[in-house]
C-alpha cells in the first residue's frame, strides 16, 4: 500500500463545531456523500497503478475521514472498525462490499464458524454509499480489471483499532489487531 502525501483542497475540509454532539452514522454518510460530489477534491487524489492511495480529510465532529484511491483488483480483506460507526461513498468507479449480517463477539475468540445466510453483497457504483454500525465486519473490493475506483470514508470515534480476519468458507479467523500507531 502506498500513501498519498498531497494536501486536499480547502473545499475538502468540513470543520466540526466545538461542543457539538458526536456525529451519527447518518451524518457521516451525508458528509461522505457531499465530499464524493466535490469534483476538485476527487481530482486532487493521485492514483497509483499498483497500490491504494489516500488523503486524510477533516471529518465532521472530530470524526476520522479519508479519500481513498483503489487500483484495479485491490481490496481491504475482511476487517472491522471496532467501536466506530462509519460510512463510505463511491466517487468514481465501482466498489463491491461483502459483509456479515451477524453480530460477532468482539473479544475472546480466534475462530468462528458462521451460520448460513449471514453473507451480504453490495455493489456500490458512483453515487452510492452506505453507513454501518459498530463492529461491522466486511471487505471492500475494486473488482475492475482496468478502472480505478475512488471513495470517501468517515469513522467516529476515530479508529481505535482494526481487527483483520481471514475467511475460508464458513470459517472466520481473527488474524491481527492493528492500532493507530501501526498506521503512522
């Protein structure tokens, strides 16, 4: 993965109001929708042909937000965002989200066998997005063979950790736990 070091245009920052209530998932979705519609912001993201690129944005109410470029054939792998609620919105290209419609225990396990019927699949083309709650397990993919995708993501509270999983059939295995200091 390669990180972008560019600074987003001034229109990309949406200042938070001091003393306001934490943003809801619906408010995060509205923020990422507005940001994805900002042509200047989307054009500011340098795209790498091999690795994802990203620029940190100022999200509403102290949230963590990112503009992310996805080369063809890239994805996140299975993960969650721990206690954070979030939202993402596709600004260019198309993303696929595979998710689990099941509440998983948050701690104290390494391997789980998933029940039938918990898999959900969404195609998120330009102008489509979604919000999600705490401990939402998913993977996001750009399955195109020739087109970059660009999306905007926001999380509140700022990501305290990301749990990464591997999946073989119905078996989900916790592989690692990353903390913000691991991403610096």
